[in-house]
């Protein structure tokens, strides 16, 4: 039996080497994937959020000129940091032999993606304004816009998802998913960056909501906690691998309300405009517009304590 000092002097090196070997098998380029990138993405999110909501993330912004300077600084910082990690991802995935350092294609692709993403920021902010209105109008407990901005985790989740969705549409690998999983970790709300979500979207209470990659949500849609917009059991190819790149998640049309705990599954499932889906409903088939879908009223047993 060796003691701790002997272990540190002998076995520790072997254990470390084994872990490094496993990592090298899993990661195509050690140091680019992993927690280093996650931390960078988290910082980018903070700068983007501060740029989108300057008076919430910074005090003493008492004049428009100062606000303009502050927002530009935050967004420029986010743009430079984002450009750097997008370039890292492209280089990491590049199929050029030996990662030719003289090749400029990855840098050019990163520049193009970053610029297009940053140009989308005003549109994202306009959508978020509609989400804030939807939250205020849809929650009787909301006493002010400030309360929503400062305390509703749903707003952070949808802010990050809308930003990540722009990068997803630009086919930027990896980064959009890191962004939405960061939001998932912070808020308990799991929205894939691929999901298409219209204006005036609100999730009341929000915790435990899951929205899948190919879900399409219209305008003025309200969800409650625990709603799942997911996929049925996935198809397998001839080799037994999951079939990817197909429509797997439902379509939710305009002016739909889905109550707590409802589960709606399948890429061919559509909830028609103006419908209401009751709590704990399990739905795998489409319903026409203006439908009301509820479970049978349970036969509750009520006893008076003796």
C-alpha cells in the first residue's frame, strides 16, 4: 500500500496521461472545445445582454450620448470576442491538411458571420420588446416593465435563444448550442437555438419548458411551466443511427395558449391558430384552429379527516 506522497510522485502522472489521451480522442483540437470556449461564450452573452438592455445592466446612464457610447462599447466588445471564437471553430473544423496557417478562408467566413449577426441585433431587440409586452399583458402579477426586465428568468432565456437563433441560421457550428445551454443552466428553460419563435412570445412561470430544434411557433403564443414541444421516438437509418436533419417537433400557430405540463410531440403535429391546450394533455396529432383540448375531469376522491 503506497502513501499519498508516493502516489503523487508515481501514479499521478500515469492517471493524468490517461485522461489527456481520452480527451485527445474525443476533441479534434484540444483547447478549442470545452470549458475555455464555454467561458468565452458566457462573457459574450453578458456583453450582448448589456448592449441590448443598457439601463438594466449599468447604473448612472443619464443621457443619450453616454448610453450610445456604452452600448457601442459593449456590442463592439461582443463582436470582437465572437469573431475570435467563430474563427477558432472554423479553423478547428477545417479540412485543410495541417490547418494551413496561411489560409484566410476561415477568417473571411468568421468575419462574414460576425458582421451578419451584429447587423441582426436591432431586429432581435425589436422582437424582445414584443416579448416584454406579452409578459406584461399576460401576467397579472407583473406590476411593471422593470419587474419583468429585472426578475423574469423567461426573458433571459428568450433573449439568449433569439441571439443564438441568428447564429444558428448563419450555420455557425457549436456556439449557438453553448449559448442556449447556458440559458438552460441559469433558468431551467430549454429552448434549442434552431426553434423559430414569432413575436409576443411569453412563458409564464417558465421552469421546465422544453422547445425542440425544429419547432415553429407563431405570434402571440403563451406557454406555462412544464410544457414540452418535443419529438416522437426518432427514426434510425440502416446502420441503426438516429436520422438527423428532419422535422421532428410540432408547429404552434398564432394566438395559442398551452397550459402547464402539456406535452405536444411530432414534426407533423400542428396546433391550429387560436387553440387552447389544457394542462397535462398528451398530444401527438394535429388539431384545427380554435380547438379546445382537455383531459377528462378526474374523479377526485375527497375525504374529511376524522
